[in-house]
């Protein structure tokens, strides 16, 4: 499915973000890109929280804040700027004419500035105000990512996920009919008994949602190991009288690894009830 459409902007706003043909007098009426991006950052948090509130109605405040911290980030804004190819819309000639030697903005800056401009552009898209348009746009993007399986394609997770030990050579490709492949490690496969969606980082969301239905909120103990440049984190929590631990170079991945162990026990519990 295609990504959600970019909300329309008045040419003056568009010019303030990307450079363009608007006159200096017109451009004076629009905030600069940096100011728009600062505003857009606030709207990003609002839009993410609005979507989470609808997506996870049983989440409590702690769960919602954890999810918001994962989604309302410059890294996520940069990925959305790349999704809409915002850098390709820059008019560098016009930018340099106005501000010689100006620094080329990042995808994150452009997306947040666009979001801020959408918020200030009241009445576009036939909706009542820019806030509604901006919040709906963020929700549409998050829903698109979830449906397409693209949510939170986190580089930390990709670096830490190992499909085959490095000491074990990859199997040779041989001629003939394809052979069945061994399944990936259990930690990368979500159980269809719980949701059937997402892998890896989504495990934490799914576990939080399932436990929220029981009125359970996980409390985490964080323990750093090693010097700053070799830092590892141990995240530990308890559920049903059992301790669950995850270790990784980031808190997020460590927490996710512990959540996957809870996931497996939840699956075992569900299977036991069905027998």
C-alpha cells in the first residue's frame, strides 16, 4: 500500500522549508525552518500519543510513556523524511541565495519543519484546523508502518540480532530443487497465539498490551556494565514470581529480549489452557 499523502501546504510555507520562489515579503510572514522544526517536534509527541491512546486502550501511563519514547524520536522523524524523499525537494540554489553557505538540513529537520507548518496551516485538507491535520497525519503514518511491517526498523536491533554464529559458515548454494530451511531462532518469531504481528521490538509492545489487560505493569531494574565505550545493559523484571533478564548494548534491546522470554511463557500458558 502507498504511504499516506503529504498534507498540502501553502507555497509560502513550502518555500520557507525547502527554498523556492516566494518573495522576501511573503517569506517574512512564515517562521524559519528551525522554528517550524522546533514546533514540529512538539506536535510529533502529541500525534504519537494520540495514536497510542487509540491503538492500546488498556495501556496505563507507564506503558504509554515507554511506547512514546520509542516512536517520538529524531531517528523516527528522519526515517519519515526519507519515506517522503524530502531532501529531494530542497531548492539549494534558492537557499544559498538567501543564506550563502547555509548548512543542508537533515531528513529529520525537514520532516519536523513540515509537520510544524502543517500545524500552523489551519483549514487545509477540509479539516477544522492544523492540529487535527497534523495529528491525523502522524497516526496515518504509524498505522501504515504497522500494516506494512516497517515499524521500528531499529539499527540497534539489526546489529544485535544474530541469525547464525559467525564461526559457523553459511551453507553453500547448490543446484537442484530448493530445500526447506530451518526456522529462525525462536526469539525472532512471534507466536500467533498472541498476535501474529511483528517481531523483535514489537514483542515488548505485545507483552505490555497483554499484561495491561490483566492490570499488570512491569517494573524494570537497569544495571550498566563496563566503560562508556563498551557499555552493556542488563534489564531485569519480574512476572508471576519469575525473574526475566535481557542483556544488550542498549536498554531498549535488553528490555525487548527480556520481554520475549515473558512472551514465550505467556504462549506456554495459553497452550496449556487449550489442552
